[in-house]
C-alpha cells in the first residue's frame, strides 16, 4: 500500500494550495492521500484547520505519522536527515531557490518510497492543472448558515460585483515589534494604491460596478471606502468561511495580496470574470508561477 501524508498548515488559502498539490500528486502516482491536520497548528495559534468545511473526503493521518509527541518528532527529524541518502525519497519538501523563491517543478518525476511525507506551499495551479475541474468541485463549501451572512448573497449575484481584499497586519500578526507594525502599515498603503488604480481600470470595463470589501480586520476600512458603491463585509460568526463564500460569488476580482483571495477569484464560476493581479510592491507569494496567465497586470 502506497500512502502520502500531506502536512497542512497556515491559513485557508495556503491550506487549499497544499491540499490541491497533494491531491494531484497522489492521483498521478497512485498513492492514498492522508492529511496531517495537527502538527502545523501546535504553535500557530492564530490559525486553524479549515479544510473540513469543503466537499473533501478527508482521510486523517495516524498519530504515528506526524510529530504528535516528542518521540515521533525526533524520529521524523532523524528520518529527514537520512533521506538525502535514499534513492527512493521518503520526504518531498518543496525546493527553495535564491531569496527563498519557489517555482513549479514536476515533483512526480522523481522516485519515492511507499510512504511519502509532503511539505510545502506549492502556490501555483501548475501543480494541479491536470485535475483542475476535480479540485474546483472538491473546494465547494458543503454548508453555509445563511443566517450568519452579513448580506444576502443575491445582492452579489444580481449585480456587477467586484471582490476586493485588504490584507492587514501581514508582518505584525505574529510580532508586536515596532518595525513589523511599520512594515505592515506600508504594505496596507501600497495595497490601497494598487486597489485605487485597479478600481479605475474596472470602471472602464464594466457598467455600474459594486465593490465588496473583505479584510481580516475591517475596523478602519470606512476611512478608505466610504462611497455608496462600496460595501464592507463584516462577519462576526465563522468569518473566514463566510467571507470566502461571499467572495467566490463575485463576478470580478481586484485580487488582494493573499492566497485566500487568490482562491476565491480562482473558484468564481463567472466565465467572463476580470481578475486583476497584485503589483510587485505587494508581492505575497514566493512562487514565481502563482498567477494564472489570463489574470491582468495594470
């Protein structure tokens, strides 16, 4: 029996990339796919595992296959060191290049043992393009409590809706250092500059656009989006999933600097959608192949 154990971590967008790659890898090579949903969140308390909200038949890894205790942790760490000498690799860890950049590589061309541990973000559709339609079906939310939504979805579906994401506290959510807060503030400023430019472009392409603003922190957004054609989405209950659901319903996207928004744009069912991609100033991924070729640069 051949098994692959995919380590899932970080926020929702990263989780989707990790699973999409693992799904494609396991299908191509004939492995059973198991998910380690625990070890990535032992220290990362500001995130939690969210893939169980989707139409995914998740098979969870056995405790012996991740660092569920100190003994397993030491065993896996030693095993990783030994792996360099194996002809059939037991660990597939995404390769990093100059300046910690990553890119698409066809990892399925290498030789692996009957049990493979998979680690990395794999932030490009090139990793799963052969199973694109299956992935899109798997990544449909299986349950939404309409009573917890901040607006009626029909408002988004019946207009020329444009999804916008403002990612705040990017560099300071794990650290309260002044330099990290300042770096986060600059990132937001550059994000807003990009958004304003993209809004002008959108207005030349579609009639009467209605802009829906999503953010991990909406407290100060009225200072930047105060006209009637802007609607700030503020969920109290189940925020990540409800935000994600409403965003995927939008017809067009000013894609924000987050994997969360990458996926809501990617999963949108509008066949004529406009997707504007972030500028280099607000680069959010190390992967040089992250953007689909049809997304627009302005």
